[in-house]
């Protein structure tokens, strides 16, 4: 049915306007831009903000998706890394405060795996400085914190609609803001974007048809083992397409609000299941009932155990997340010589993630539980144990 609505979006010409209107209503924001990907959304945001102030430094987490530094570099801006704490997957705020200076353009508050970042704390550090907060809610669409929807608390926010996100149309990105100044600056680029070319449109359609057949866990092994699909791969891009969203993508998102809320309830329930069966309640702030985890994070003792667990559990969706901290990405590591981000290094070495999507059934969850129980310690790692690991670096 989604595919049929997608094809209607090609010929009906109303799907994009409808989607834009619905997003404004759902998030309570005045301005929405619909683009080809989450990284395209971030690129447009950064370009728009730089136009307003001329500042160059963008503070991002030292452990995050490689698309984030890709967008910063493509916008011609400087990547400034801040370590994140394993127990919160949020900034080390003492370090963040030291990094702020007169050339800081913005800070990315990243809701990694759907776990809320402390945007209010970031705001308090900024004070009256003209530094923007960009909410990276790529993995957190529909989530909330203290009654506020994630993506709506900063100066501008963005979501990803790519594969594996809280809701997907194969690819796509959304920018939201209520700032007239920011929206006007972003639209200077957005209004001139090209539409998706015909050949890319065909690839998009074929990719979504393929996804519809092979998205179920029982068939996941097949597309996972096709190297050209690059499923689960995170890459650094020197350049990437920045286009407007296609009508087909907007059509696929028919009844997206209903589906998003249903999927997020299921993600929350699966997260609560993992917290209970792995005895994680109270061990770290990242473990809370009610979070619609895009993926569920767990720490193991060392990288060897992580690699074995992810290899054996791959068929069920147990996987590492990002292969390294940002300062170890080959294409840009020369910019971070002699810099240490100990927490992020430990996260990259010991973090595994478990699936939370709605197509998991009880048998899948039981298999995941059994596999993980074989490889985690009897007592799961807590924040004190993580501190000792960092001290040993």
C-alpha cells in the first residue's frame, strides 16, 4: 500500500505539500524543508548558519555518524570534536565549555539512538553568545524529553528518513525551525535545489520495492550479504548529492504520523524488554523506560567480545554502530593529531547495538537474549566500570 501511495506521489503533485503541512502541525514549527537525505539537511543548515555570522567552527560529538563530519567539511567549515560520556552518550560538558570561543558557529546536540541530549544544559553554557544549537534528531523522530519533541528545542533541527530510521521512505531528510532568520538563510540554497533526476528516481523506486520484500528479519541475511547495497555501512563523504525530496518519497509517507507513533511505541516496548532481561535498570542514565530507541546500546568487556558477538548475532541484527571515533576516520585524521578522546574510543571498542524495529517477534527477541547472554559478563557493565576502563587508556 505504501508503494501505491508512492506512485501516486509521482503523478498527484500534492504529496510534498501535504507532508510539509503535516510536519509543521506535528512539530509546531513554522518552517519545513524536505530534502534528499539527513546529511543534505545538515549541509543546508550549516551553510545557512554560516551565511548569518561568518563563523567557521562546528562542535560535534567525537563519536557519531560519519555523515556529520562529511556535511561539515562539504560546507567548508571546521570540525571541532567534543568527547561524549559512555553513560549518557551525550557531551562531556566540562570539555564542551572549554571549546566555546568567538568563532564557534554552532553546537550539534545529538540524540544518539533516540536518547535525549541535554539541550537545556548546552543552552546554559552558551549564555548570551551568538552560537546556534542544531539538534541532530536523525535517529529520534517522534521522541520527546520533558514534554518537548526532540528536534524542536534547539534553534533548528533535522531528521533522517533513511533506512533503519524511526520511519523511512528509503532516503530523505527534514529541516524544521521557527526562526525566520534561519529559515530565510537556508531557503537561499533550498529554493535553488534541483529535483531528483530521472535515473536517480528509478533507483529510488527499485530500492524501495527491494526493501519492501527483504525488510523482514527472516530475509535480512540476503540483502545484508550483497556488498553493493552497503547495508549497515557508515562512510565519510567528501561530497554527496543535495536535492529536494521526490514526490515518490513523500507519497510513501502516507499516514506517517500514525505509523511513527506506533513504531515508536514498539521501539519503547522492546527497549524495556532489553532493560529487564539484561538487568540494566539503574546502571546508566541511557537506560530508561519510555525511550523509543532507534537501536538499543549495550557495552561488552572488550573489542574481541564485541567482534565475536556481532559476527554471530549478525543474522538477528546485532551489530556494531560506528567503526571508530571521528578523529580516527582515515580521510580527516590528520586534523586531529595528538588529540585524545578517551571516552569515545572506549565506546567504539565496546558498544554493540540491538535491533528495536517493529518486525521483531517474540522468537527473535528470545534468540537475541540467548546470544547476548553468552557474551556479556554476569554483571552488566555500569558507569563505574566504564570510568575504570577510560582511566586505563
